[in-house]
């Protein structure tokens, strides 16, 4: 049975690797934006001309061997191999 991989700047939510610092920042911005605008202005049609990812802090692999993660938003890089 394979153990869970613990990283400093990323965690896996089952869907993909998430950048912890970006997620914290985006959540605080989202909370501030929700306080500024009414619910009527935030919610609307699901379809949009400019589609957005549901999680902007989703990391990507920097190499073909899937051993190094990078956050495209902030640029943090962290290797998976921690032996």
C-alpha cells in the first residue's frame, strides 16, 4: 500500500495537485469579493464566453516523468521525490 505524499507547498485533493499559498490567497480574495457585491451580481448563467477553471491554484507537472510540480499562477516549484 502506497503512503500519502506530503509536500510543503502542494496537496492532492483527489482531482489534482493544489498550490497551498495560492489557494489561501484566492479564498481570501473570494471572501472579500463576496462581501462587496450582491448575490444577484455574483450568480448568473453557468455558461460564459470566457470559461474559467474552478480552481486557479491547480498545479501542473514540469517534466514528463511527473516528479516536479509547478504552480502556473505563482511559479512555486517542488520536487515529489523526497527520499
